[in-house]
């Protein structure tokens, strides 16, 4: 039930192909050693070229930009050059990476007390080394935990830290985390979700001397020192990154010697590079529509498309300073969703490898068969739309649009970003459905220059469709909690609650979910969450996006 990054242990081309978007065998000229021109003895290519969408400045943006937007694929670069104590695969199973073992109740490394408190213990492998040869130590983990919780740095604070009383170093390689209460992802501490390890011996001095400049250090780009399967070789701004294999990687020497990751802002350029065999694969969600990915697959013949349910297209309603105020009425939101043929949208924009998103909780969620009966579903029925609007005392004008008692036309605004060219098209189709149902719509496409404008993004008047992941880990579900609401008092830096709905009932359900260890009771809480959000529709799901190419 977690949503965590992919595992790069013993990285080879096959592993990349199975975990990172579109992957292909290398081009003829990329299967040679960049230095000698010789192919690898194990048959693996010596060099591959990948592409990601966006122009990241450094790995520091992997943390700071998750407030309103991130760079798809930047997380994959981080995973190439750094390692964590534990890592999860695409099936949601945790594996030890730098750690000797994943904490569990069975092995005694995760212990529950009668008063609800917990401890988890992690021991670093004695062969774990930073790229400069320094052993990865418990002090590095303590340092990383301090940095991630430092609000002065502008890193959004994960909710997990509210459950942590303290972290102690039992010895040079062992840390014990003391928890003030149950937390379902306690075994994922020091993963890519929480507390990514940092080399204290390289960073602590700069951190203590100049926090304001800490995330601007060259360390986060050209001078990055991690503990992962690849070492940073060069970071060229607005161009590319080159990484070379780390022969001393704790899980074994990677098969591929060198990887170049190109930064590509334009999706059409990504397409052109794939079609021309200028790149071997994409990292992360390159935001290429499925039909285009299938075109590449047909024309090249060597492309594999990796797909997943872990993304959806929702329309978030605004619950603060809303205009028009009718948006606050759940009946109106239901009227709008009845007016959309979501299956037709899914078929048109994604194709057969998807389905209507009746809930944030997707069909590939563990235990979904126990959750699905709680989900409220709305089939395409414009007749119901009209009935609801009439019950809300709107009347049809001669031009076909609904008007209120003051003869004011019923009109709403809906925003979306333009980073993915598919989103404005989806919103245009939604707007067309609503206009046909008699609700006027103004579509606003958010320019790239305003994507990072936190206040602007939070204060849309009626609706916004940003797209996004729909994982069911605690850090995913906590996005819907009142504490995750971007507000002036938190400088709009709170993460995730796009609709800005603050509901004590929903908060209680979320808190029960993230603190319930037994799976049966945990699924019951998740079912209550799924019922709440599908019934009241603070976010109206359109369809799931399977493809990650």
C-alpha cells in the first residue's frame, strides 16, 4: 500500500526496462565502452542514454519542488547516485538496501509497546560506503533527519516526524527510532520518503555556517557524493547529467558502466528523440500520451511501455474563498460529474489500458476488493445533471445555459497546467461536456512561469485539474488532512490538499488509517476514506493514467 520510488539494486538494463517508463535495448553505438569502444563481457551495454521531462537545477529540487510541482525523473537520478537504508519495489514490498534488514515484528526490529509506542532498529551494512570511500554511519542518518526537519531550509516537512520522539545512535552503524505512537510506514524510515541519508562529514560544516545557502551548494549537482550504484560525473545545467557506475556499491557492481540523462522540456522533443533512437529510454513519468508511446513502440519495435495505475486525473474543487459559492454544495459537484462521459474521456486520451477513476483509491490497491463496496460511483447521466440543477433552483435560459434567480448565468472557472500537453486537452473536453449540460466554463491554462507560484496555485476560484499520483501510503493520504492545507499562515507551503477542504470527520479517518497496524482494521479506515471522498467529491476523479512512459 506504499507508493515509493523504484529499486536500483544491482542495476542493469533489464532492471531499468522493468521499472522506468519506456525502455529499449541500446542503439548500436551505445553498446560500447565510452572509453574503449568494447562491449561488456556480460553482454550488457556499457552506456545508455535516457531522457527526463524538465530542466532541474540540482537534486535539491527533488525535495523543495514537491510543494506544487516536481520534475518527473529527478527522483530516478537521485536513486542512481544515492542509496537508502530500505527501498520498496513496484509491488510495495520493502527490501534492505544499505541496511542489513528491514524492521519487522517478526525479526524483532520493530517493537510495539502496550502504551502504543514503538521502536524500530536499523543497522547499516559494514560494506556501505559513500563515493569518497567514507563508511556510511549512524551519524549520517541523524544528520539527515535534522536537515529534513529544518523548516528554515524550505523543505516540506513529512508527517512522519510528528510520530518520532527521538532517534539515537546505538553504535557507529545502528540507529534506534523511538516512536510516540503507531505509524504504518515506520519500517520505511530512512527510505526515499523520509530521511534520505546525507554525508555528514561533507555537509555539516556548510549547513551550520550558512543554512540560507545550503541547498545551493555545488554538492547538489556536480559535486554530489552519494552511496548509490552510480557516481556523479557531470551536471550541465539545462542540458544533461552523466553518471558512472560505482564498483563499490553495497549490493554489487552495476552492469551498465555509464548513463547519460538528458533534460528535455518539450514532450514533442522527447518523442522525436525516441523515434530517432537518440535516447534509449525515459526516466520517470515523461508525460507522453499512451498513443504516442505506442507509436514509438510500433515504429521502433524495440520499445517496452511500463504502465501503472499510480496516477490519476482529478478535478479539485475549491473550499476557501470559492466563486461561485455553489461549488461548495456537494449536490452541484455531483451534477457536474454526472455530466461527464468519463469512460469516453479515458478511451480518447489514454486508450484501453485505463478505467474511470471512481475514487482516489485505485483498483491496484492491496485489499481493493474490501474497499470497492464503499466507493460511490457516478455513471454518465446528463439527465441527472439537469434534475439536480433544477432542485438547486436554477432554470434553463433560452440559450440553453442555467441561470439563477437573478438571471445570472451559471459559470465556473477551471485551471490546469501546460507542462503536459494532454492536460489542457482533457480540460477542454470536460468544459465541452459541462457547456453541453448548460454550465458555462472559462478554461485557464497555467503558464510555466506560474507553476511554482504557491499562492496563485492554491487560490483558484472554482476548479483545478493538476493531475497527480494516487498512492495510498500515509504520506499520500495525509495530503487530504486539514494540516496539509496551503494557507497564508503557512505561506502556502503546506503540501497536497489542493481542494483546501478542512473536515474533522475526514481528518479522524485519515489519522485512524495511518496509525492502524493490523491490516483488517487499516483497510476499514481506508474504505471509510474512499467513501468520504467519492461521496462528497472534494476531488472529482476522471480516469487513471496507466502509462508512465
